[in-house]
C-alpha cells in the first residue's frame, strides 16, 4: 500500500503491551510502520539479559498516503487502539522527527546498563537485606561487586546480581 517516501507519518496508539502485535498485523496488511526500539538490560530469572523495548511504549508510526489509501482497516487491526488525533483530526508527524529518531537509534550502539559504577543500590536478599550500597562493577553475568559501609569501613562484597535493585 505505502512506500516509505510516498506518504506522511502518522501516530497510532496501541493497546497496552501490544506494540509488537499491532506492528506485525499492520505489516501483514502491507502498511509501512516503524516502532522505535532500544536495548535495555534487565534481570530475568536471576540472569542479566539485554532486551529490546519500545522507545515510546504504546505507540508506533505508520506511513500513509492521505488520498490513495484506505485507513479503515487500521482501526480494526489487532493490537491497535486508535489513530492519534488532535481536535478529531489526524495530523502528520514531521518526517524530520521520524528520521531523527532512526538516526539516533542507529548511532547508539549499546543500551543503558542495568547499573553503572557509583550507582546507589539496595540489597534485596540475604543477610545484608535492606542495606544500601554503592555499585562497583559486574563480575561475570550473574554477580556484582558492591561497596557496603559497615562499622565505619567500606567493604567490598560479591553478591548475586538478582539481589540488587536500583535506588531512585
């Protein structure tokens, strides 16, 4: 239906946590869509993994020609909640914004690390539970080195990565 340069970009609001489903179903209908994703480190089942998460959760971009394409199938597509409108009118997103997002995501090579050196963390398990510490570094895939103040001295401890949480 649409080629990347032949229409304008519009914004679609997706149902909660269904960006991937909406993207897949829209592409199956030959729509050109873009859902910006960025890598994020998380702890899953006690292991550090890097996952791709939506840059704008709940939204994706679709390229449509206002005059030649039928927009009606979009509303009934699985995963799509609605087209984003202003005063009941769909307004295009500037091409420079979409291209800028693509450029920035292509130039950043790595996602934000789970913890950075010097971050405040809290221990959630074990004998040091509920104590605050300073994250020092990772030791392999499943362990971390933290600095913990006990009895007016700073001690270096190695604990499982799953036993830490960031302090905001």
